[in-house]
C-alpha cells in the first residue's frame, strides 16, 4: 500500500522521499526545476535548523530550502 503524500518540510533528517508535485509560484518552481528538483526525483533530508532552513541532497547536490517553502513541495515517503 502506498503512503500518502506529505510536505517536504515534514521529512525528517536521514529520511528519503520522492518529489511528487509543487504548489509554489512560477518563479520559485522554475528555480527548483533548474536545480534538478523535478517530480520523480529522489531527495533525502540532510539536516534542519531551528531558524527555518533545511538542507536536502538532490542528485548529489546539497540544496538549502526555507521550511516555509518546503511545505508546498509534496513528496512520497520511501
């Protein structure tokens, strides 16, 4: 049985997920696409900071995203 989608902001450190969809403005969505974050891409949470920032491994690159933006990126848990 498939687990339901959840926001990327809820993926804990060390967990992996697959990007399902985005619910962001066009500018930010295009920026994330250019960094390789497209639906179907595997991501893993490297760390989260109390200041509202998280770092994710995406295709071998470390990408930092504000948690306030990460909550609009839906992922399937692995």
